C-alpha cells in the first residue's frame, strides 16, 4: 500500500513537471516569435514602407550604400530596432530583480531614483548650458550626463545599503532621493529658456529615435553580461523570496546579495536611460506578464521569459509610437503605458476569474 502511494505521488510529480515544462516551452516560443515578428515590422514599416522581400534581401544580402532602402534599414531602422529589443530586455530584468529584492509587485527599475539622477544631469546639460553661452548640446554629451547621473544615484543607494539593513527603509530612502533630485531639476526648469524646456520634456518621455550602432554596441557589451549575471543568481533570488532568514539558512550571503541586486538593476537601468531616456512601465509590467503567463515565481524561468517579453513588448510599443500618428512620433513611454497597462489588467482579471 505504501509503495502504491509513493508511486502515485511520484507519477503526479512527474506529470506536473511535464505540464510545467510544456507551458514554459509554449510561452517562450510565443515570446520568441513575437520578438521576431515585431523586429521585422519595425524594419519594414515607417514613413517609407519597404516591401518585405526588399527588407529580407537587404538584411541577408548585405548593405549597399547605393541603395536607398539599404541606407534606411542599416543606418536608421536596424539600430533602433535592436536598441528597443535590448533596452526592453534590460529594463524587464532590472524590474524583476527589484520586485524580488523588495518583495513588492509595484516596484520598477526607477524606484531607487536612478531615473531622477539621470534626468537631473541631463537637465544640467540641456537647461544649464545656456548660462555658459552654449546653444547646442550633442547627443553624446546627453548620454554621458544621463549615465553619470544614474551612476551617482546608484552609488548613493549602495552607500545607504551599507548602513541600512531594513529593506523598506532602503526603499523609502530611494524614493526620497528621487524626489529631492527631481526638485533640483524643477529649479533648473524654472530658470530655463522655453526652447530648451521643450527639448528636455521630450527627452524625459523616452525615445529610441536617436539610436546608432555604437549605442547598440554599448548595450550589448554591458547589458548581456549583466543579464547573464542576473540569471546566475536565480537560486539566490528564489531563496530570497521566502525572506532573508531563509536565504541565510540556504547559504546566501545576504549582504553581498543586496549589493549585487542594487548594482545589477541600477546599472541595467542606467545604460538604457543614457541612450533612450526614461522608458516607463516596461520594468513594472513585464515581470507580471511573465509570472501570469508561466504561473510560477521561479526566477530560473522568469528571467529568460522577462528578457523575451521585455524585448517583445518594447518593440511593439516603439512600432506603435512611430506608426499610429505618422509622421508625428509619440513618446515611447506613452505607448508602453497606454497599451501595456490594459494587457496586465486583462491577465490579472483572467487569472482571478479562472481560479
């Protein structure tokens, strides 16, 4: 009798694991297909519609400087498309890390003030340079200023993490830091010229329109290793979900773990913000979509799903930002919220009604 019960439980466990693996494979396949489809659409569609056959020929046949289609694809659309994919993946992973770290479902990558720090330094570059007689600020200067501001706030967060053990206190200090830095940006806005204010406001809404191949290169060099490092911490993240004491009992060095989480999430956010500006909602919504789609909180599957889901959703929102009211381009943060939030609400309601 006991052997039959054990065998029955074993078979049930094996059946559960098989169903879980099938669901994971299905979701990942759908996300991957979505990434590919939106990548192709972002390359083919725009103010100049390029036939799909010419798009495929240009991508796989090589770049020709004498072809107008090739120049549009290789110089404008491909860097932007890959920038959106990499940025979405990075923000989704950063959001997932912080949601696990704070054990709070409404945390996003900008919760520790990284976006505010980047915005403040860009405000200095855009709004403060007129005092020195400068009329034009290069995109490289803006990217460097944004990254510097984000890194400075990250260093503040790491310094606070050394002294503060309570996670909630760290979260509140991060929020207060963001408010203070945002207030400083408001001071600059009050004394700036109207033309500079317009440029600054557009930057704060986020856009992938200025992406170049060197931006994609930096995102690839820095972002992929950081996302891979996040995946290597999957077991520690799963243990941390059950509390710090449980994580310690499982051999996790909580102090080092906290530093790594803050470093990885803030650095991923800083890199994206430096090139695209603050891109809202992706880091908040995609981890929820991944959990609801997979029906699990296991970081070993959530991180790959968040990478593909973030790339897919960001690519879709960038396509909508370009095409909905063409030739006028919407801020990407507007489309991520308008079209992403209903998706999350739908999945949440569907989950509640099917329980």
